[in-house]
């Protein structure tokens, strides 16, 4: 539990390595389906690799005891999580990581699906040291008419990006499609930002998700290698 | 971000969830990534009573083909019932 946006208490899944550290921290942002087992498993994966990792429940306002899928459905019906609320919750999670006695002071953020957009939003809004956007839609591009979530593109905020950005995308994805990834890359170049993109043929949306038919082992394995190289490079001791 | 158009509709009736029967007042219909069904995308329907909280929900995730067959079945059943069947 920690204070999120507006001082509201929200819950989170925290996974830590054994030992005195110091360890870098990773904020894991869950996907649109919510604070589910798959994302908690990802959080444990970071701990197993020597990071303090936290995954806040962005749908906690639906209730702490609500099933993640029910909370996701209710949040979807309500139009999604407002960006301002997410940034407040992310700030609370980053502060929680930095306050851990084993923290080295550095924090990275990674997110999947809607969490990929949230990772970018974190990196343009908060003081973090590295970011990873895994197929986050609507960093660029405008949601189609009738889209149930009230989201707006973030690309205009690229100049405020305060840390290096790693992007991992499937070329068969529609949200974000390759042309939207191109647009983000052009914006990063124009702003002179440090970034690295990897795009995978034969992979669509959610290729990291081992529980789903969208899983693509080759892309996921290569992607994980890049993720750990990225955090290894940018989250080493303070 | 992995979702498409949501088509909500008001409904009147009941559904049975883990806590037993409860009235349902809305159906959210959308084609999106499922939580459980082994397909990339499914036709999802949430039968819910939002006033009772997020847990008052009965969810189904159907392949596109089976969803179309279900629509035909519903239409056939309602047609057999006749026009004054409320």
C-alpha cells in the first residue's frame, strides 16, 4: 500500500531480491486487462534479475478485493484511467522504490499494451532513469471514433522525455501500427533523444504474453535480452 | 492498448454469478483481446449491474464464428416466440 494520486491509498505487488543491494528499481505498468497474474510474474522476473520491482494496481479504486478482470471491465466502462491519475500513482510507486533500504536510487519503468503508453507518460512526467515501451498504442496516432478509452496522443511531449527510451514493437500490430512507430521514432530523432527501437516480423500485439496465443517466443526472448541490457546499462549503482 | 469499439446497451433481466442470481441492467459488447478464451480476439459481453460494483458481472468471450451463430440462435428463438412475448 502507498499513497497514489490525490493521496488515495492504492495497493501494489512488490518483488525484491534477497540481499543488501544496492539494487536498481523497476516500475512495472500492467496492461489494459489489469493487475493480473501474468504481470505479477513479470514483476517477479525483475526481482530474480536483481531489481526491486513494483507493479501498482492502477484499478485499485474499484476495490482491493475485486478480481483483476472485473476491475478492468469496470474501469473500461468508466473510460479508463485518466492520465493525471496514472502519473500520481506512478509517482507514488517510484517514491516507494527509492525509499526501500536496498535501493540504489535509480528507477526504470516498463509497460505493456496500455502500460507502454503509460511508460512513455512516466518518462515525460517524472524523474526516472530509463524507460521501456512495449507496444504501447496512442503515444502517436489518434484513437478511432467510438474508442472506449479517453486517451490522447503524447508525441507532442517528446521534448520533455527525461531518460533513454527502449521501444519493442510487433510489425503485425495495429495499435500501434508500424507507421505510428515510425512517427514516434521521427519525433525522438527530431528532439535529439536517446532511444533504441526493435521491431519484430511475425509478431503482433502482446507478443510477450506467455499465456496468450499472441505469444511469440523468438521476439519475446530477444526483447527480454534487450530489456535487461537496457536496464543494466541505465540502472547500475547510483 | 488493445481494444476496439464498445457497444453498450441497457438490458432488463437477471444473471447468475458466483454469489447467485442478481438483476442486470447493462450489457457491454465489444470485440477485443480475451482474458481466457484461446483466441487473439473474441466477441465479449459483460452482463452487469454497475450499481452493485465491479463484481456484479457475468462475462462471456466467444469466437467470432460462435458469436454470429449465437445471434442467429437468439433471433430464431425470439421469432418462434412471436411478437407479443414480453
